[in-house]
C-alpha cells in the first residue's frame, strides 16, 4: 500500500492546519490545528471539504470534517481525522477557517493530490 502526503500548511491567526494522506483504497484526511501564539485564539470554525476524481469526473464537494467551534489555548493542538473508503484517481481538499462569532474568513486553502497506482 503506497502512501503519499499532501503538504498543505495553512497558517492562521495563531495556528496551522494540514490535511490529507491517501492510499489506493482509503483516503485518510488528517487535520491538525495548533495554536502557535502565546495567547488563546478567538473561537474558530474549521471545515474541510473533499472532492474525489474517479472515472473521469469529479464528485460534488462533501464536508468531511466540521467540528463545533472551539478555542485553542497557547501551544494547544487539536487533531481531527476523516477516513473515507473510496478508490479515487485524485483528491481535492478545501480547508476553511472562520471566526465563530463574526463569520470572518481567516483562511481558505485548496490542495489536490493524485493517488499513486499500486
């Protein structure tokens, strides 16, 4: 089973996030958010949507990670995982980070990764 990693780093106010890992039959989207500041963050909403490419067409974007709003204390890390049983040719992810109280978009990041053939 070959594994490739998408190197997606999205810096946000006081933190960073990066998804996903892909193999031929399973897509594991791992989102790690860490507060790099010396003070707590504002309440934030994180959302990761994924599109799969198979048979020459892209699927509709589906939200695969969408936890409730949370605050990160100084140097705190939160890890979220979504395991999808699919066999795509490629995967696109869209990471969105917003302030929970105002809805202000702090970061939007897109990534695309071709799945290695076995």
